[in-house]
């Protein structure tokens, strides 16, 4: 289900997914003002103090009654900022924490204590089960074709395995190649409560991606995206033309692959995007994009109703 704290407050059941070096306060604020949940990775700020400043800025710009926003960080021993960023998140009572790589009961308890929610991003059923044991409020099924560190599972198959684990009060989200209201409606028809959208949000006016990166996303199609663990040691989707030739390829043994901080240079030079790039044709404002997606979402529900009303009753086909 959509969390009770989000119900009646969102224009679309959608989270603008956190993106390293891309999500910034402008994108979070524009997303929330457009009626979806805006998020950013804490590590997009180089220091814990900078992260604190960003949260102050977001709260000031959004005001108290705004659509909820969220932050993301890995809950893993190699995240050297974990304790500080968690403390900052709690101090600001951030409505949603998105965790990756790991999650503990201590973290969920600390966020729940002030009324916040925790969603965990998972690429396997095993990771999802562990997160549910740690009492998270939602699971994000990051599927094949997603931008960033992606899973490999087909969304229908992954949702099918996760749905029975969720129970009545938890939220199931799906991410990977959702870039318009039609795919959003499809994901929801297939069992997701909300969708998680990255690459489409990268090509918006407010995103912090470089202009050349936005242009390349707009110009690319599915053949330009390659899934590889050669960039930072973890399987992810990348825009092929930005990957250096093999001689310059980056070994995975010499970096701490769990910490985005150590990956700063390679993520700045090698651009990640999901397989959904082919349907991204422009760089609208976030408000324009969400208004368009809303129209598509409504049209998709009409399509389903059209199919429904054209069905023959069972007796007629027997
Ligand atoms: C450029 C880029 C950077 C990303 N950085 C992060 C990140 O720092 N943390 C994270 O949890 N996910 C990150 N992701 C993954 C997204 O949060 C999300 O799972 C994904 O974008 C959804 O698939 P889509 O891009 O096909 O919409 C990134 C994705 C992209 C495209």
C-alpha cells in the first residue's frame, strides 16, 4: 500500500530516485512541488556539514506541509559518513530514508522513533527478506535495465516473488525504465504500490547532471546502454560511449566499491543511465514532466478500462 503518511499528498505514486552527482536540492524541491517524492543521496554533498546545509535549505524552501522528501545512503561499514548522516537525517526528521547495501534494526528504529519511513532498495529476494526482518516500511525492487547499480531481474518476475512477502502495511516499489505514465500504470497494475524513477528525472531542467550528460541521454537509445561491473566493481548500466577503452578500464580491486565518495571521479566521467533512455526526447522542467506523466497515467487507466469493456464474458467463449 501507499504509506498512510503519503496518501492524499502525492499527485502521482512516484519517487524521484536518488542519483549520485545528479540529485540536488533544486530537483528535490521541484519534485515535491510537482507532487512526487523528491530524494537525494547524502553523499552528493562532499561533507556531512554540507548535507546538513542542504536539508536546512530543502526544509526552508518546502515549508512544513509539503509533499514528503527523502534522502539515501548505504548502511554499510565502508560508508564512513554513516553515523553522521544518520544523525543529521534524524535531527531534520527527514520523512523518508532510502537505504542500500545493508540495513539494521537500529537504523529503522531510530527513523521510526520520529515518525519517518525507511524504504530499502533490493536487487534480490534475499536482500529484500533481510530488510523486512529489519522492519523496513517498503522494498524498492530495482530491476533489470535500471540506471545506476541495477538488478537483473524482470519486474514481473521480481514483483511476483516480493508481493507475498510484503504483508498488508508495507509499500512495494519498482524501479527500472519507468519514464512515462504508461509504464507507471503498468507497474502498478502488475502489483507495485509506487514507482521509482531515475533516468527520466536526470533529463530535467532542475537536475544537477551536466548539460552534455542530459543531451546524451536525450540522444541515446537502448543500444547505447551497457550493463557492466567493470566501472566500479558492481553491476550497473552505463552509457557505452563514456566508458574508456579497455586499457584504461578500472580494476575493482583497487577501490572501495561500497563508498560513492571513492567513486567520485569515475561517476563524473562515466555516465550511468538506464535502458529507458530511448523514450526520453526532451529536457522539460520537473513540473512539465509530472503534468505530462499524469496525463499519460490517466490515459493508461482508460486503456485498461477499454480492454476490460471489450472482453467477452466467460460464457460467450465457452
Ligand atoms: C546517474 C545515476 C546515478 C545514480 N546514483 C544512485 C545513488 O547514488 N544511489 C542509489 O541508491 N541509486 C542510484 N541510482 C539508481 C536510482 O536511484 C534508481 O534505482 C534507478 O535510476 C531507477 O532506474 P531508471 O534509471 O531506469 O529509472 C542512480 C541512477 C542513475 C541513472
